[in-house]
C-alpha cells in the first residue's frame, strides 16, 4: 500500500520545488548585477541541483514496505 507515499511525496515535491525556485531567484536578486552568461550558468546549476533530492524522494516512494 504505497498510495499514501505517492500523495505525500507529490505534495512535498510540489511545495519543495516552489520554495526552492523562490529561494534561487531571491539569491540571484541579492547578488550584485552579473554578466548575463554568468547568470545563465548559475541558473543552469541551480536548475539541476534539485534533481538530487528529488531522486531520493522518488526512491522513498518506490521502496517496498516491509511486512
């Protein structure tokens, strides 16, 4: 019965990604103006970093429950 895990993970993923995006944009807003290419690299990096916590969240959903 993993249905509850899917619901919890979906809600956590949506809320977490929303907060992460706001923090990433706030971080770049806090920095002094940078060259557009450097900002692009930073946004690319920040856009890929969220994948690592997401994979562990998906692993938790896919894990079999011990009976």
